[in-house]
C-alpha cells in the first residue's frame, strides 16, 4: 500500500497503525511533503510509523519504483 500522509499531530501515524492492525504484514510506503528530502527510506521515521519505506514529496517515478522494488522485488 502507498499512502500519502499529512503528519501534523501524528494523524498519519494513527492511519499507518490502523492499516497495520487491519491488514497485518501488508507492506506500506508512506509519502509526505512533511518528510525532509534525504530522509533515510527505512530509517527512524519509517520505524516510528510502522512502515517499510518513507518518501519525501515531491518524488520521482523512479523514487517510487525503487521503494516498491525494495519491498517486493523486481518484476521477473
């Protein structure tokens, strides 16, 4: 799942938690204009949100594809 997250007051963190509870094990990529550019994709923010990757907006198609491939692998 790819979710655009608006972070003030941690509403985005609540959404990510609800997704994980409803669908355990579902890989989630969180994107937000509130994330800073250069944020480690699988770093502290990703762990805090309980997601596999975070991406800062604006993002390129390649950034998104790289994040998806990191989680599910390349197409065969």
